[in-house]
C-alpha cells in the first residue's frame, strides 16, 4: 500500500472513531469551576447585544471557530463542505484538518478546497509541526496555505498522539528553531495548537518569543487522542496501554488561567472540551479572543446541515443570554471581573 493512501485511510479511521466511540477524557476542561456573576438589573436591551468581533482584521459574526478536523479522505471532503457552508452562513472561523495527505498526494487537495463554499471566512491551514523534522520546509508549508487560500496557519503539536500511534513520527527534537525560522520565512501568521493536551504558559511564551502569532491551547477535557488511538488497537493490552493516557494533559481552564497569570499577550484561542455558549463566555472572560470546538461540530455536521445550523444558533443564543445576564452589551464588556473562579 502506498504511504499516501495509508494517511487517507488513517484519517477516515480517526473520523469514524470520533463519530462513533466515546473518546472524551473523563477529566473535565474545568468550566464548572467558573461562575458567571449574575446581574439582576443588566440595563441592556437584549436585542441590542452584539457578539461580532474581528480576528487579525477579519470580521466574524461571533467569536467562534470550527476547530481543525478533517480532509484527506472521501468522508472528510463531504463533512468539510457542510462545515464550510455553515461557517460561511454564520461568518465564523474554521480550521481544516492536517493537510499532509494532500501535500504528499496532490489528488487529495480537492478534499480540502472549501473556498468555493466559504469565500469570506477566516480560515486556518493545518500541518503537524513535527513534519519540519521529516522533510517539510517553507515550500510544503506555503503549498498548504495556498491550497486553501488560508488567512493563517496552525502548526499542531501532538507528541502524545504520535507516541501512541503505531506509525507515529516521534522525533520532536530541535523543532523550536525550525518554527522560528519558518515564522520569518512565510508571511502568513503562524499559530501553534495542541490537539487536546494543552500548552502551558512557559511554552506559549517561548513560542511567541520565537515569532509565533498566536496560541490555541487545545487543552484537556474534550477529545482525547489517546482514547482515539486506543480504539484503533486490536490488541487488548495495547488498547489498555493507550487508554491509560486518556486523561493526560492540562485542562483548558488551567491553560487559560496560566496565560493570564503569566501575562501571555497574543491572540489566544480557547479549545478543548468547550461544549456551550456559556463555555465560550467563560473562555473570553479568562482572556481568549476566540473559542474553538471540534467534536460537537463534526458530530452535528455528520447529522446534516440542519443539525449543524441549530447547534451554532444554540451556542450563539447561550452566549447572548450569558452576556445579557452579566450585563455585557459587547464582547469587549466581557472581562475577568465578570466571573468567579472557585477553588
Ligand atoms: C475528528 C477530529 C479530527 C481532528 N484532526 C485534527 C487535525 O488534523 N489537526 C489538528 O490540529 N487537530 C485535529 N483535531 C483536534 C481538534 O482541532 C481540537 O484541538 C481537539 O479535538 C479538542 O477540541 P474538542 O474537545 O472540542 O474536540 C481533530 C479533532 C477531531 C474531533
């Protein structure tokens, strides 16, 4: 079997597992530790609440991101079309899944080409940072960006997944100077994200000093790639082994609190276990600029456009009601003073 078709097959397997199995960590992202302070007299007209924002100069109807997920396989192509159409309809941001399959086999690039459905959205390209140790350089990265006319690039860090994946790329040594060089070599802003284990403030600071434009913490509390990889194992011992890492990582709320404490100043995206508009509000109050969700959106997209539309509307309504009941007319009114962090 060709290496490329192996990647495409793996992507399809990941997708099926995420859609069908219970692959969320049993440790929470931490949002139950945050209370939004209620204001019984908000002095606001509910109908005038404004949840629009701009991200790196581009307008968004809401501070929402469909996190990086798919592409590179037939089912991924179909779901990308549904996700992209709804992202365009609601004018929210979107990330595509790792484009490595299409870098290695140009014929798969069609599975990522969603600009025909979503010409105006803020769109992130995506590749694994570790590929910089496996022959990728500015040319491959630029191809991924150009393939989808991306506004920004996500390089993902996924050492746990690579270590648990039978075919994983585990040489993570000396990546930082390569990321630093890349940030100088390409014009598109480079963001770093995890995939569900979180990025601590020290690393966030190091990455920003290296020239990275922003951070998506992608913390613990939602999709666990250890649990996804466990489902791919046929051997029971190997399955149990992978499962034992199912709660590995830094919960999303702890990542955001850590950034606040250490004064991390850059565009921050909160993701990992966000499941409602209340979680979006709490993330913004903790300092995030955008809130990303992956698993809820892919499950809804798999159920069809209507289901995805309803989910996005529900999240926006929950955000509006949270803002109304905490006396926030605009997103700029949401601040740390609007919440209580319980010990
Ligand atoms: C089906 C699926 C595929 C994913 N593929 C990628 C990927 O290719 N690149 C990436 O950076 N993250 C990928 N992720 C991780 C998400 O972008 C996100 O960081 C993580 O799932 C946590 O968010 P959640 O708890 O809302 O799912 C994927 C997640 C899912 C559910």
